[in-house]
C-alpha cells in the first residue's frame, strides 16, 4: 500500500523557479530579430562589393555587344602633297558605329599614296584623303572621272588655290570674231590677237603642290578633278598652250 508521502502532490521549489534561466518568448523574438538584421546587413555589404567589382570589370572590358573594326589611322599629322610612309599610319580597333564611309582597312592601300588634304594625328584615313580615282569621282559626282596635273601660266595663282576650290580652266586661241586675226602659225601673233577658250568648267582642285616641295615656283603643279572627256582635253591643251583658271 503506497505511503501517504508518495501520494501527496509535488510542490514546486520557489528557489528553483527563481533560478530558471531559460529565455522567455519575448527574448527569443528579440534575438531572432537581431540575427535577421545582422544577416541582412552582411548580405547587403557582400552584394555591394560584388556589384562594384563587376562595374570595374565592365568599365575596362567595354560593352561586349559592341562590334569593333580594325581600320587605318594616321600616327602623326600629315600635310597635302606628302607621300604616306609605313610609319605615318597604323591599325586601330574602332567602334563600327563611329566609322565614316570609305574607311581604309589595310595600310597597304594608302602607303605610297599622296595625301590630298590635311590629316590630323589619330584621324581615321578614308579613301578621299589620298589621291585616287575614288577621290576624282566623288569630287565631280561621276564615276568616270580623272585627275589631271596642270602647270599654270601665272604661278602666283596656284598659291591662292586650295583643295576643294571649284574653277574653270581656260587657255587662249585665235579670235575668230576678228577677220584680221593672224593665223596661229603667224610669227607676229600676240596674246591680244587670241580669244579665251574655256577648256573645262567646274573643275575641282584636288591638290596644290607646295612651293617648298618644288625647286622653283614655276614648277608648281595643281591637280584638277574632272570628268574623263574634259580631263583629256585639258591634259592635251597643257602640252602646247598656256593654261590658267578662274575662280567661281
């Protein structure tokens, strides 16, 4: 038979209740909140470092979707009339969206050619920057065009010409409007007895050789872009007649 002691209810120990160190529900909520805040701040710091690193990599790498093309650029300033050497040009990768029409993609296509207009250092070289049939065609607006060299009767006029000027090419011939005009083969024929003749209208100056590049000013030559028929007429006339130009 059980004793009376064993049947009596178990009393709680007041001291044990006072020493109970298990966290309360409130403490647990606070602890969870603190841990969440700490983890959130850590994640943010890590994300910031990753994004900063990615930004630096993309800055130096550039846009991977951008297409670049290797083209010819000048490695120094080039002047009209200068013959391009190997050291005057180099290849460089440039964004294809920033390239003009007619860019040159091989240095062999420009080395040895004559510069038609000033080219600054680092400038992209195009087909119209050097003397070529392409330059003649674009200057006069037709594919059937040529560049003809002309030495003017008055060399001082050549000093006033610049690339891109539009001129008319003239010579002199017998004045057929005067019946007393001597025959061209007559020894006493003078310029006063001759009438101006327009050999070509609307010629475009492609290049004017500098007086420093020639031995004398009388040797200074201008290069004119003309349609092929007019270029042939001017070239033939320059063999025997004095040639001059008028400005437009």
